[in-house]
């Protein structure tokens, strides 16, 4: 018994039990805090979406971004609190970690860049969930599925999910905001120009957004051209259908 007192094991045991109790209490409080605020945020955005039905995509975007920020902030505060309970000075640990500290510094800088870029993407209403976008610097086109605090999640036409960090977004083209147009050219000769033109005019009657333009000469080759106007997604789906009918492949 005297040996236990000499080693202060009883004191260490009492201290460990005390800290474990503090950790449990802190965990329960953070869990309750997280659930309550998450429900409040969801309730506020649900009410706002009912009032502003026309802007539901933007409301959904802001809701997901706010929840993402809140989750990161809650986790950070929780870890900071737990380390404080065990008497570990977070600032000193980061400063004295050497290479690890430098790595965390770079990671923190990238995280802040992601957060700032994501904030301006939302505030400036650059993109909403469901929009089709193109990143010219990355040569990626897809539909926005999730706007997070650190990245955008896109679904490409091939069905792949692409995660684009916000810091890499330098040239974003939103293809869902305005109507786009593309030209559909069909090569012709003197022998078939009349038949091809009649076929194109007949096909265009089934597509109100398709208009016959006329004759185009490119590199001494003669083409008949139609212009297809609409949203990026719409004309992308129609392009192959219409060209197939122009060439008479559906006959």
C-alpha cells in the first residue's frame, strides 16, 4: 500500500477517471449542441425554401454549405476541447511539431483557400446544385451534385463523380444560366443537296429550337447548316438525335 502511495498511482488513477468523465461530458454536450443547431439550420432553410420556391436550387446550395461549415467547425472545437482537457497546449504542439507543423500549416492554408473560394462561389451566385458547369482550366464538364466547404462534386456525362477542390476553380463556365447554340453541318454535293435540305427542314419541324441556316462553305467543301438553341444539357442530348435523322440513319 505504501508503494502505491510512493508511486502516486492513486492520484494518477483519480486524475485519469476525472479526465475521462470530463471527456464524456464534453462529448455529450457537443453531440447535443450539434444536433440542436443542425435541426435549427435545417428548419430555417426549409422555411426559407417554402417562401422562395423559385430559388430552391440556391437555398439547397446554401443549406449544404452552411451544414458543411458547421460540421468542420464543430469537429475542430471538439478536438481542441478534448486536447485541452488532457492539458495538451494545441498551439505549442503545432509550433513544436517541426515538419508536421509545416505540413499542417500548408494544409491549413489550402483549407482556408478552399473555404474562401467556396464562400465567393455561393455569395456571388456563380453556381447552384443541378447546374451544368465547365472548368476550362481542368477540362471537366459535369452536373453539380454537391457544393461543399472544400470542394464541388460533379457528375460527368459518363456517370463518374469528380471532386474538384475549390482552390482549383479558376475559370468556371455555368452552362445552365443562358441559352446556348451549336451548329449542325451536313456535307452535301450537287446531286443530293435538294434531298438533304428537304430532309433537314422536315426534321426541324419536330424540334422547335432547330432552325435551318443555309449553305456554308468550309475549306472548299459545301455544307448545309442548322442552328440548335437551348440549354447545354438539352442541346447536348438532341445533337446526336438530329444529326442521325439528317443523315437518314433512322430511316
